[in-house]
């Protein structure tokens, strides 16, 4: 069948002035199980036998799609680059460790992970999260007239200006204050209150499903607008006031992809009424309407969760960032070396601040943390007969000896009270700058406790 398809392709090419080079033709039979036979395929007068693997767009494909050969080849290339970078550095000389880390991120990892979309299951990671409403591809919103900025001054000045502005409004004007809240348990809720002539005439609140404060702010504004339009005085001007600048910007501009349907419904209602404006008010500045909406939103967190509520896109984005972080922290809590647990050191996927230290200083710090260095117990463990086991003060070398050495000038020593162990662990661990400053100011590793 494959030979007949190639023959048909060749005939089509001859009819349309296209030729196919037989030297570039490769054959591969794909099967989950091991093939008993691998028949050849004819391309014109040439007979092409299946290869053990073929290369397509830099990705090596084998018959069972195990991608083992692909990983081996690209891992070998990445190792070559890594060994080259390793040859440029050692524990004393070379560029800063943070610069080497950046070089690894830029030169080694892209080579190692080339084509990872084909051989990993990254495309299935969306199954780990719940589904949400898919946002629409909408055009960017443009206004015919220039829109004034939502925030023109500081919170205090904006609050004073807003209070004066509210007092000057027409008595029939409706002012809707809305707010969103996210409880410590992660419950998103909203509240709104409608004022007329500085008097509350209606309020409401509700709870959302899995969502963020941003989504609650938008929902509160929409529900407040709906309630205002249902009042008998809805023919008057309506001002929607909320203290979330991002939500207010999306309400009167291009809708966000999270809670997009809420923003679109709000804009449709505002356009149909015609006399609706969105304003930003500074939060927690004793504006009565805003404080009342905030209390309503907080109280609504105790309401039952709505049925068939789907998570919002903002919520899923936060969970997608939070889950890998939690998994990494859980792995570190069980896999961290005992000496690192004693120092209460936390691992990070970013660049640790220690890597900005010079190599010599970082070498001594890592030696004190890992207990692998110029220490008496370490040399005795590996039978280093030529090693110097004692400091010039006469005491045995140890990771914490720098804090107790009698030859360190008193003006450079650390105060170890009330708990020497806690102070030493903190100086070697999180507050490592004290260890670095002590070794540098006292020239401990250069003159007091040299290696040889």
C-alpha cells in the first residue's frame, strides 16, 4: 500500500513538474509491539528499507515511539555544553555562580528539552485542573472620546475628592458601591449597596464558586447594576464605584479573559441604559458606601456555594502556579539532607541569593552547610593523611569553629546569646551574610585557619 501511494505521488509530481529525490526518502513502520517483519517500500527504482530511527525536524522517531534515542542524542549534546561550562569554573576561580546558572538556563536546558512537547505528557496537564468557560476571541475596545484616568491622585486625596463629589450629585442619582472579598479559606464573595442622596436604598450579596477577588469584584458590579436598573428611579444617572482598579479598567474597556461573560453582560447593560459610568474609589478610606459593600462581601463568604459553579480562569491560573510549588515543597520536606533541615533551609526553583557571592566565599559557606570541607571529621572519614586537622588556635577544625575560634578578634565575633546553636544555624543558613562578613573581616580562612 505504501509503495502504491509513493507511485501515485511520483505520477502526480511528474504531471505537475515536481520531482522527489529518492536519496531523501526514509521509511519507518510504527507499532506499539515489536515488529516481526519490516517490509521495504519502493520509491521508483529504489527499494527503501526501514531504519532503526529517523530524524524529523530535530526529533528522532523510533518504531515504538519510545523517544529513547531522541533523549540520548540531545542529552549528549546538552552534556557537552555543560562540561564546557564546568571547565570554565571551579570552587575558587571563574564567573559568579549566578552567571553560570543563567548560562545553563540559556544554553543547556533548551538543548536538553528540545522537542519535549513530542515525547512528554505536557499536553495532558490540563486534565489535572477542572474545566472552565472558554473565553472568546473579542476585538479590543476603543472609545470615540478620550476616557479620563480612573486614578488621578493618591488614595487620601482621591477619597477626599470623592466625598466632595458625592455630596454635589443630583439627589436622584444612583451610586452603586460594589466590592469583592476572598476569605482565608479561599471563598470568593461579593457585595453591593445602592445609595441615593447619600442614603442606602438597596443592597445585595452573594458567593461565587472557585474564583478570585478580581472575579468577585466584576460580579458585584454586574449584580449591583442589575439591581439599580430594576429600581423605579433607574432612568437617572447610575455610577458604579469599586475599589479594584483592574476590574474597573476592564468594566469600561476591553474585558478580561477571566469572567469574560460577566464583563460583556455589564457592558451590554450599561450601553443599553446609556447613563452608566464606572468610577474607582480608594478602598479602606472610610467612604461609607464602600465600607458597607466590603462588609456585605465578607459576610457573604458564609453562604453556600452555588450549584454547578465552574471555576474562573483566574482561579485556575493561580492553582496551576500553586500546585507545582506545593509539590516541590513537599518533595523538599521529605528529601532535604538532614544538615539542611537543621539549618531550616528552603529550596527554591529560582536563583538563590547565595549564588551572587564570590566563588571562594560560596565554597566556604556550602562546606559549612553540607559538612563536606576542610574539617577534621571529614578528613578522618576519608583517610586524608596529609590534611591539617587543627586550626592555628590549636582546636580541631569544624563547620562552626569560626564562631568559637579564640584568634578571631572580639570586635568581629558574633554574639551567640541566648542560644548558641540557634545563632550559628541562622548565620550559616538564612542569615548567611553574617558568616560571610565574619570570615571576610577576620580573614579566617586565609590567615587564622588555612587549609594547609
